[in-house]
């Protein structure tokens, strides 16, 4: 296995979807750190591998297939047609045949067949049924943490088998027998204890927001508020806590604040629900997902808001768009005149289309831009009122604020988009080798538009994508600051009413300054 | 659990080298942690480490990278309030690697 820092120059050029040479077992040693007993028990899971792990695992598998018709159909209906084999970015990047989606599914399917189908019980050798051995369990830990639950394979499966659901089920079983993953479970514990993935206490959050208010004022001359826990505000903005910490996430956060300021609406963050992300989904735990989602409902009720808007976070939008009502509904105390919930890109595009934002696109003229569709937004949800809104709305925002926009190859965008390589609970340092290799198809697609159109930057609307790309871009010969937030681009171009930029623009156009 | 061998003591750390008990940190231990990260601490490194520790004491978390850059600019000038300068000092990132050396918990989440 190549060292995480191995040069990837040979990886960075070529057909993004090129079929790799097969390397059986290449990634067998890749696995996440185990969750500590304290992290496990905080979520209600056993602290370590239970003694009767085999029987517990089979019993849990039985509960899952009985509780989800979809999961049973996914496990029953594969005909081994091969359509999915070359669709996973981790397979394309590693060549390990167990990263073919069908092979990943089969890790669970063979055990399901052994225990839950007639043929598998009596003639297992005829139907590919196998016992759950220690070796199979080790494969589960390894290869179900080499799936970012991005669903690209399911788009190409004639039956629509969703490997993400199978990975989630497998991780649920692993948690149930005491083999949780450190990265996700530690983070979920922090959400319960502190309110966000980062572990950012309210005092620090307040200080961070005030610091940003100072930055914006220094830059524009306008005091744009970033309010926290303001009761009676119209809008609760829920955003990934990475927006309060990392770059380029925070530059996007500044963009949201400027847009909301110009819209003239009253809005607030909540310190109790200072996290849009919901890692309960990554570990396949509906109970956990619900507990996290209920925090957002409680914050909305406590602050007496009328609207719920989500910031740039891929899987948060999936949970919010698809499941929020099921997990934490009915949200009938919110104003039905607005989408429940609404994506910040929808909010911004609406203002742009109504001519409510003054934009100076030339401020982004040094940037030649492309857009990375984040998997959970692209394939697992929608945005706006039209089919495909999740593809067109962010692009429309970007085109409105930037003169030089170029799409990557169509087989790598929109519903066929490639995962960044760090989604689904894999954005952790011990999986860096996997993350680098899994990013290869996207990096090659980016290289194509960089060579052809001189593209310098790539925008995304997911905190994971942003963090992952800022780490992997340099390994593929790009600048680490080549990844930007969509609302960072908006922030660059927006001309705040009464700002220095507005005065300069007016002067340039020979218009008398109107600082009202 | 692994540990740093230091002054005849065993100071426990997690899989990635972050201290299990942040109260066990000392400047001398920081030199040892840095060495295990292939970094020889210079006065420039200490400017960052000391700021992180002061911020943590006040807020119980490391500062956002942007805040770190702003404070570095204020205290030491514009060329030190730069992301690339900070990555030059701490190649694995000013947030994670500098926190490890400063004895602070690892920032978690989508960062």
C-alpha cells in the first residue's frame, strides 16, 4: 500500500473513469480507528466487541431486513449484471475488487443468504451463502468503511440497488456488537454534549461570530450582524459547525450573513443546534439520527422562528429535505409560505432573480470556476420547485456572481457526480490513503477543465467536500485554496448597501453616492 | 494506548498522538511531540503554539484558522497571518498538527 504522502503525479492525469488494473486485497488493511468504550456507551452501544457477537450480529441483521423492505429487496435482487462494477470512485482509485459495489454488497448479502433464505440455509455452497466468520467481520470493518454512501453506483444499477443503505446497515450491526468507528461516534457524542461536531462551546461560537462581524465591517464599512440565540427572529439558520472553524467554509458563512443582511430579514443561529450535519445517517442509526434532528426542532421552537434555512452541508441537506418531517415533524409551527426547510442557495437565487442583490461579478474575474456536485445533494435530495433544481440552482448562483464558469465532463457531474472521496464518515486522517485514491476520478475531471479552460477554482456546497479537497488538491498538483464555498463567491461579488464597495462602484459609473 | 516516554514518565496519547490528559502538557513535552511529527520547534512555531494555548484556556477550543490568522497578523505582522505561512510551519495544517503539539484536543468534524 502506498504511503499517504506518496506522490500522486501519475494519478492526476487521464480519463477520470478509466478502469483500473485489478489489485486484489490492495485495501484490505485500510480500516478506521475503533471507537473507545466511552464513545460507544455514550451512544448506547456496547463498549467493546460483545462475546456473543456472531448471534447478536445475525439477530440485528434480521431486525434490519424485517424493518426495511428496501434493504431486503436490495439484498435479494442483485443478478450480477456487472453494471456497477466500475462506478465506485474507491474502486477506480484503488483497483481493489472488493470496492466494486456488487462485491461490497455481497459482503453482507452472503451472510443474509446464509441465515434468511431457504436455499442459503440448506445448500449455501450453491447460492453464494457464507457464515459470518471473524474474517468476514474484518472485511466488514474494512470495506464498509471504504464506501462513502455516495450512491453513484445505484444510478447505474438496473434495479436501483443502493449500496449506501447496505453500508449503513452493516455499520449499524457493527455498532450493535461493539465495533463502532471512532471518527463518527466521537463526533455524535460531541453533538449531544456540546451541540456540534466540532465541540465548539457557546462562548467560543459567540466570539467567532463577533470576530467575523468585525472582519466584514473592516472590509466593507457595514456592520453585518451574525446573531446568536435571538428569540423571535424570522429565520433559524442551521449550518455545519465547520463553517465556524475551517477555511473555505467560513468564507461561505460570511457570504450567508451578507445575503441575509441585504435581504433585510431577521435571522439567527442557535448554540443548541449549532450543527446541520447528522452523522447518525453515516452510522445507519435511525435513533441517533432522530435525536440529532430533534435538536433542530427544539431550537426552532425555543427561538420561535418561522423559517428554517440550511447552510452548505451535503448530507445535512439530505436529512433535512427527506427526513426532517419524519424524524422531527410535524413542523407545522413554521410558516408554510416558505419551503420547509429551505436551502441557502434557494434563498440567495430567489433574491438574485428578484433583483434584490447588487452584484459586481468583476470581483471574481481572477477566478475561473467549476462546480463539484456534492453527492448527497445531487443524488439523494432536490432543491427548489423543479426537477434537477439541486443541479441548476447552485450553478445559477455561481453564474450570477462569476464571469468565467465551466462545467466538468457530463459523466462526472450532476447525478453522475463523483464523490470527493471523504464523505459518509470517512473524513478522518487514518483513512487518508483511501481518501487520496478515492479523489482520483474527481481530480482527473478537474485536471481536464484546468487544462482545457484554465479553471483555477472549484466550488462546492458541502463541508466534507471542502475539507477533503483542501487536503487532496495539493497532492494532485492544485493549490489548496482552489476549493471555495459557493457563498464565498457570492461574498466576493455582493455589494452591500452603503458599503465602501458601493461607493467605489458608483464613483466608477459616475453616479452620485446613495448610501441609504 | 500508546504513550510518549518523557523524563522517565509515560504520557498517554491516542492513536494519532493527541494527549489523553491535556493537563500533562509541558513545553518540554511539546518539543518531543513535535519531534515525532518531524518538526523542530522554532520561535515562530512557539508564537502559534502559545496563541493556541491562550485561546484554548479562554474558550475551551482551538481558534478557527481565520481567527488564528487575524491574531497572528495583529501581533506579528501580515506575512505571519497567512495560511501558507502557517502550513509552512505545520505541514499537516495549523489546526490539527499545531493543536497536537500544543497539547490540545483534535478539532473534529468536517474540518
